[in-house]
C-alpha cells in the first residue's frame, strides 16, 4: 500500500503519465493529475496548484490534492512499486 507520505516524485510522474486516477482508481487522461470526478471535488486553489511544474510546487500540490480528497491509499500504475526514497514533507 502506498500512502500519501510514501509516494515518490517518480511515482507521481508515473501517475501523471498513466491512465489511472491516483485518488479513486477510475480512468483518467494522461497528463491529468486526477480524473474529472475527483477534479470537480477539489477546492479551486488546490486544483489550480496542480498546474505547477515538478520541482516548483507540484509535489506539494499533489499531496494536498490527495489530502483534500481524503485518500488513504494512492493508486499507482501497474509496475510502479513503493520505494524507500519517498519525498519528505
């Protein structure tokens, strides 16, 4: 199980490129952080921050979005394993 605290930058990028919503496991479009249903549930300020670039705030925005959606487990694309180099908040 990958929790919000355990997710790495490489896993966030794999999720961003994938077609599985990390919040609910429904289908999403590649290059979108979450599916449309989850996007509509996000507060506007949180959703807007998901447009930030990696290394310039995306990592925190991703985590904030998962917290806002009350996600307990991140759904990652197949073959993406939890790794010990998790980013720290």
